[in-house]
């Protein structure tokens, strides 16, 4: 009787393990990569926002925002976490 009860839980444990390795773990890895990309934003980086705007970072602010220049003289404030991709990185200052 004892062995039968454990045998019933083995498929549930296997399903959870498969879900962890196929869904949860890759999502956590992707979130860490996005977080490190956002942390590394610097002035001059060309970025794409989640809204599809492409611009150049004019200023990185402390309160979780960046100022992005989308056209000459046109700057918008964007929340850092909404930066979807960095197209061109600026070279680090030597």
C-alpha cells in the first residue's frame, strides 16, 4: 500500500520537474539577462523601447528612468525596464 501511494506521486513530480526546466528556469535566466542589460545602459547607447521607439540614450537618471533622444532635440523620459533591446553599445571611456 505504501509503495502504491508513492508511485502515484511520481508522475506529478516528473511533470513539475519538466515544467521547471522547460518554462520557469529559462524565464528566470531571460529576466536576469534583461536586468543586467538595463543596469549596463550608458549615455550614447542606441536602444529600442517596448513601444517600438528607437533612440539614443541622452541621460541615465537615478530614479529608474532614462532620457532617450528620438530625434534631434526631441527627448523623452522612458522607464528603464521598458527598454527591450540595445542596438549599439558605446565604447567604455578609457
